[in-house]
C-alpha cells in the first residue's frame, strides 16, 4: 500500500521504521504534527496580540489511530506554551459539531484557530472555512486546498509534489519492489499560501514579511 501519512507513522504503529517499513505500507509522511510550532508562529506574526488560540481536531477518521490525535494535541500544547499562548482544544465527532466548536471559540475569546488536516476535515473544508469567516476568526490550515475555497492561510507540504512521488513508488512496486523495503519519504518543501481577499474581509493587514515569505498569494 502506498499513501500519505498525516502523522508519525512509527508512533502510530503503522510501520516499523521509516527506513524499512517492514509491512505493506509505505509512501510519504506529511509531518503535520512537526509543523505545528511554525504554524503558530505564522499566526502570531499575522495577529501580534495573539494570546488565546483554538485547535480544531476530529475523532472520526482518526478514531482508529488515537495515537496520532494524542500526539497532535501534545505538540500543539507544547508549541502554545513556548509562545505564551493559551490553547483550547475542540474535537468534533460529526459534521454537526463544527458550528458548536466555533461558538466555543468565540466564548473563549480565541483569536485564531489551528485546523488539523484529515480525510474528514478535507471533506468538510468548505463548512470550516465558512464558519471561520462568519465568526471572523483567523485560521491557519495544513493544506492549501483549504485556502482556495476562502481559507486565510496554510503552511504545509506541497501535496502535488508528494502525489508525483507516490506515483514513482507505485511504479516501483508494479515492477516488483516490496513496500516493506521502500523507505517512507520525508517532505523537503513546505509552502506558505495566503488568501489576501480573505484577510481583507477579516480586516487583517498581511505584514510585508509574511508576503515576502509566501510561495503563493491568492488575490
């Protein structure tokens, strides 16, 4: 099996090691957890007064691998404490829970939200983006697919490049290679995508330093 891993595949018990997976799974690791500190830094650069932030996660597609969600929460907590930011975690169990989660963010006076990526969140990305806009809360996403429909900002791996690499792995397996012997690849390129139209709607001015660092700016 070739795929994209959204968390630590070794910690989740899906592979024995990155160098030699040892089973039927290999591919690329997205490293979403490892990029949490950077996403918080970017959010704080956009909102200098950031003192309280929400973390939006789910327990639908990730219910089978609770280690990944637990690790995400731990990383987010450490990153927030390092920056002196209070963190509030919201975990949705169904699509109907998103609205309540955003109401909770408003009650907590959260000034931003980290949106975790997963298959469930991707399917409901438009609802999440719309709720963030309706509640006027700056959100940073892991995948640029959330920015196209109106999301504010994303920082993460280049999915198109990872999919090209996956095709290479599929070709090698079809030619006789065993997934167990193909190392899990680590991403080397991370993209910052900013939606200026959304920023304007939220009354935010993107600092020139962020614009200069952006790999793509949507106007």
